[in-house]
C-alpha cells in the first residue's frame, strides 16, 4: 500500500488495465469518502482535452494515440458546510 491522500485532495481515477487504440475509457475525478465535487475541469498536458463531460467524468472514446500523456483534474470539494 502507498501513502494515503489528504481527505480534501482530488484524485483522477483511470481503469487499471492495459488500454489500446479504439478502446472506450472514462476518467473520473473523485475525492475521499465520496464528498461532493463541483466545478470539475480536466486537463491534458495543462490544456482542456475537449471530449464529452458528465459532471465528474471525462470520456475519451475512441481512444487514440494523441490521448496519451499526463492528465489531472481540478474542482471544488464540499465538506458539508462550505466549499
């Protein structure tokens, strides 16, 4: 096991499998204990990757070579009282 993320840090979830061209993949922006995340934005090499978004998810389909690289997400995390 690795180090735990702080409770208010966003984590970008990706499938734990080998991905091939033409596959369908969905990236998910999550936070510890499923707290509410709003205003999510995704970045690919520090730019907006485009693609269809559904709240905290970004779909890359069909997967292509130009989708490779570094991704991260940003958003606001609600602690139940404030964001």
